[in-house]
C-alpha cells in the first residue's frame, strides 16, 4: 500500500491491522491464503512505484518523471497498442519489410529486415 504523505508510525500500524483483517476475511470467504507477513505499508516518498507493476519480457518498468507513476517501456523493436503488453514490431506490422524481406528483432537494437541475396 502506498500512502500519499508520510504518516506517524501508529497510523502505519493501524493500516497494517486493517489489511490483516481484510486478509483474514478474504481467507474465510474466498478460501484463499494471503501471507500477512508480506503486507508492506510504506510512505509514498519511500515507495518503489515499479514494485507491483508486472511488465512482460519485452519491456521494463520505468517511472514517468512527469507523473511519478510506473509504466512499462517497450524494448527496441517492440510496441504496445491500446495499452496491451509489448509485442514485436514484426507481429504488429506484418508488412514492415518490403519486397519479401524477413522481419526480425535484434535485441537491444530493434526491428530489421533481412533479404535474400542473389546466391541464396
């Protein structure tokens, strides 16, 4: 849980108790197990915005310097459409390569087109 402002320790403890009560109720009603020891309450100025953002294997979490919000930034050669996880440019743009070229991703560099030579 991320609190907007630093709060006194007793408030942090109260929030932690509420979260533990929630976990206990969820455990009884939904038949799920939540490890209350993993619950962390931290002030916003000390929180890691990327802590709970799951980016896929073609992206990494970055903190937007304007909003201080976490967002997934696609690796070179990958893009996102309509907020979906990052996908290969080759998949998103089947006509990326012209004249029969084969689209491939070079890690760290991006999408490129490979063409057959005359002797192939």
